[in-house]
């Protein structure tokens, strides 16, 4: 691996990636909302799903599909609106659900993971970010660029999963404490999902 991506380059990239992941963005907001609505395990599952959705974009970048999307604005717009529609659906589902409960069932955890994956996979902004960020740390002289992108993407995904899942878990624990008194966590989660949808439509 180190002949494709030297250790010093990998450490620099990992540091930059961790700092980016620590900065709250759409992925953190989604995991946080999932944690508030379903508890710590749902928040962690959503964070893991978001991370895997990011690696989906890494794979597309390695295959050159991300560059193709970037060259066709209409396709990017369509994907963005489709993703926003999905987030609005999640907002409606959260709003019409009863008081927040801790998510413990395997099916519910899997659903949180899947929703995190789909939300990030349908976000063209992530594809463009991957296309702009990862190639800066590649060098054709070291070997095949697509292999370097996959290695860097795996590192970025792993650190992102841990950090985003951590945000989701913390939100889940906070949501449990508040839900017992207020019963409003699903409503707050619905608001976050709706804001994410509006943000995606305006990008």
C-alpha cells in the first residue's frame, strides 16, 4: 500500500480528513437527527451508513463516473432534487411517528443504516467533494491513480464512520434523556431532515 500512498502522505491526508469530519456538516446533522429520533444505536447505524454512502462516491470517482456527473450539470441537479425529496420523505415519516423511542430491533437499526447510506449516496455534493479532494493526494508516478483513490477513500470513510457515528450516539443519549420529559425528539429530527432537504435544493 505504501508504495502507492507514502506514509507521510497518508498521515497528512488522514489528519485533513479527520478535521473535515469533525466539522459538523450534513452527514453529522443526519446522524444526529437519527440518534435523536431512534436512540444511540440508530445514530451510530446512521453514521455508519453515511460513511458507506461516502465510499460509494469514492468508488464512482475511481471509475470516473463522478467526473462524468460533474461534466453534466443537469444530471447533478436531478440527483440533488431526488435526494432532497428523499429527505423530505424522512422528515414526514419522523413528524408523523409517535414519541421517540430507543431503537433496539435489528430491523430498525438496519433501516437507520440504509437511510444514512441512501441519503449520502444521493448527495452530488459529496461526489464533487471526493472528486476535488482525493486527487490532490495522488501521484501518477506512484502507480494507478484509481487504486490510490480507493486507498485514500477507505481511510477517509473509516475515520468518517467513527466520528459521525459518535455524533449520532451522543445525540441518541441526549435524546433519550429529553424524550422522557418532552416526547419531542421525532419532531426535532423531522425539522433537521427538512432543513437538510432545503439545503440540498439550494446548493
